[in-house]
């Protein structure tokens, strides 16, 4: 069994999540519940759970502040929230799971399955550092946690030159790091990366617009990136690409 604590200031929310875990995630045992951050800290120290289901928006001490006050964070985290798009974006960049209220059963099961698969490698501390960095950024989040077969690597998005689909994986090319194979689809990165900087000119490629070296005309054309790699532009994407680069 995997021990879990639910921290949420709404009793109905705690009850609903506990019941869904009991019905659909039988490997998870809820060992305690807390209605605020202060009580949550006490219960975490007492029970040392493997998973924390943590509400972001709570009075007096929100979920993020509660985590800042915990020294030993040897547990996985699933954030729960009803709103706050900016916080969700920062959470996604740090590769944490989150659940929108009311909690969808399939999304809950998927989040628990991912945590079970990652149980041997707890990157919570590093992921929280990434989350803190992005929450304090005045602009869009910049630090990105990239899942690999071995765990997670953490990069500034401004160092990504382009990305290439490899079936259910993605090859990522950087300015200051060897090519990396990420265990995430290109569509996942398209949904995550800021569209004012990253553009998908082809179903197999996403490029960082800041690293275009030149554009070669053709049926759809080709883009040469600053690392010397060439990326094909799909015919259906040609007009949108030329408009994006101001031509």
C-alpha cells in the first residue's frame, strides 16, 4: 500500500477525494486528512506519507507556503485546485501532477499511476525548487522539468533550440547540452511551451524562433537552425510561419 495524506480546507473536497481514491485507486491508503497547512505539517511529520494531495488555495497558509515550511520533503505531490491558471502553468513546468476540482476519476487514476511508476526516484526537492523559481518569475515560467527514462533534468526554456518527435518520445536540442530524449510526446511540449517563442512548423518539429538562422524557400520550405540542423516547413504551415517571422 502507498500511504497518502489529503490537505484541503473544504471538508466536502476531502471526503470526495478520499472516496474516489478508495473506489478507483486501491493501492493508495489515506492515513490522515488536514483542513489547513499548519495541521498538514504536523500530520506529515507524524505519518511520513508517500503521496500528498495538496490544495493550493487555503486561508492563512496556502499549499505553496506550507511546503516552504517543511524541511524534509520525501514524498510525491499531487496539487489540487479549482482555478489560478498561472499557478497551474508553473506546476506543469515543474512536472508535478495536478487535479482540477471537481476531480476527474480518469485523471486521478493517471496521476496515481505515474507516481507509482516514479516511486523509486523522488525528485520532489528539485521539482519544488523549479516551481519556486517559476512562481516568482514576473514573466512566463522559464525553468522546465524534462522527464527522461532515468528521471528528470531541469533546463531554462531559452536554451532549447528545437524539438523533434520520436514516436512517443521527443528529441530536444539545446544550446549548452547534448541532445536529450524526453519521455513525453511532442504534443505535450507544444501545449506547455510559450507560443510566442516556440512554433510548430511541421507535425514532427517545434522550433525556438530565436534560433532561426535562415529560411529556404520551397514547396513548404526549410528552416536552418543555428545549430546547423534543418527543419521542414509543412505546406499548410508555410503562410502561418512567414506571418510569424514577419514576412
